[in-house]
C-alpha cells in the first residue's frame, strides 16, 4: 500500500517515512507547496491508500515499543516490495512515479554510509524537499549512521540564509546542488570549520565551485537518476586543480555500461549511452508497464532475468576509468537541480487559453539557466 505524505521538511516527515516503511508500506512524498492540480494528479495516479497531511497527526498514533514483525503486518514484507515512490517529470505531460524497492534502498544505504563517512556526533542538514530522492540520501547518511538529521528549515535555502544555517547549526555533512552553492558568498567556504563533507549533485558542478569549496574538506560529486536509487556513480574527494569533476565510478553495488546503439560496449574515449544495473535498480514506473519496458531493458551482461536502465545520458570512459558526462539524447534538462522534461512544460503551455502551439527550451545567460517558452 502507498501512503502519501503531504508534509514539509520536518521531523514529522521523517517519523512518517520511518513509520510507513516499518509497517511494510511505501511512502509517497508530496510537496505541500506543489500546485493543487499536480498534487491531485499524483495521488490519483498512485492510488494512494492514505494521505497524511497534518503534522500533528504523526504524533497521535499509539503503537508498540518494539519494531513490527511480519506477524503484525497484513502480509510478509520482502526485499522486493516497494519502499517509496518518487514522481519525476514526464515527457508526455504527465509525471511518472518511480517505484524503489527495499533491496535498492538497503544497497544504497550501506554504500552511502561508507562513502560519505558520517557517524555519531555528525550533523546532517535536511536540505532537499521530501519530494526529491536526495532527501533519502540525507535520511540514510544521518539516522542509519548514528548521526543527527537537522530538520525544520523553511523556505529556499540559498545565499545568506544557507550560509547562516550551515554555520548556526554546525552542519558537518550536507548535499547542496551547485546552483544553490553558487549563491553563497565565496568567503563563506573558509568560515565553516564544522563542514567536513560536502556532497554536490543533481546537476553538473563547475570547476570554480570545486576550487572554492574543496580545500579543507571532503567534496564528493554524486550522480544518479531516481530510477537507480539516489546515486549511481560518484567521484571524490575532489581537488581544486582537477577542473570540472566527472561523474566518476559506480556507487556501491551499482553496475554501469557505456553502450552503442546495438548495446555493444564502446572503448574509452568514445561517446555512448549510459545504462545502469544492479541491486539499486528501481522496480519501474508505477502503473506504467509500457514505459517501464521501454526504459528498463534486459541486461545482456547480467544473470538471466536481470535488467538495466537506459538513462538517456551520453557519457564516455576517461583514460583513468571514470565516467565523463556529455549531455542528453532527449529533451530532458536540469535547471537549478530540477529534472525537467520539456515536453511536460510544452503540454502545460498548450493547455492555456489562446495557445495553438508551444515550444520550450533552456536559455543560459551569464551562467544562469532558466526555462523559456514560445507560443503561437
């Protein structure tokens, strides 16, 4: 059963996520700031069994003091059951729900705890909206490692506000998209002695941010589509002289393949399509068997029945065995860390009164990427 959590960044959200997971359900985060139409679409498409939208209700439930077992659940819980559902932008105008299993979540949690080196006494900032799988990274890196998860910061965390939160709450570990990191005053990087591990992800990280933020701490570049359970590859610690970081090597139990149009591996230095496989692979798209079959294809390099996900990203192997990101094969773009299908934007524009046809693109002016729409 899917339980929708229409809650803001808060301790209540974390408690609700853990409660649903322990009960054997799958939690569906729904940002309460989303437009009502989008929230309703997600709830209807997912077939949510329950919607929790009152933070006070999280603390009202009485229960046992011990963790539930299969005897307490409606059915035995297996590693193949869904743990959570995250909605991403859809090229046809309709968002699609990615179903991640307990197997994928566990595989990521183990590798993340080792890679990001958080433990008792560390303080991890809840930066991401619960509607993004980066929030799952924050959950795993903190609570499953014995660290503290710092919640409750409202509003966009950028600029001076982000710098204040990092300093006042003595944040030791955090994931910040490069677009948000770029808004912080350059001098702040040297004034945060507690910040030991800085994770960047969700979009390409430029070299000047590495030069500014890498000295004196572990800076790690992490890449991964929602369909591969948060992180598929990573690289780091980054060094200032290395320039813009590659997306690195496979994370944890993940396997990656760089293939040509005939699904044959390409040699180092040659551009190919990136495919991801392994225990972290999502089950597929909720209630979308056709779309799932087109993107989660048979893995010719794995055991019988195993699949690999066609990411749509173009990459190449470097001489030292790391992946370099080169772009997309479709209309998917990243703007300030948001994964956007231009087709969804165009569909919304066509739905406006008086619009016969529409096109959307991304314009880059002075390093600031923004969406632009054109209508007839």
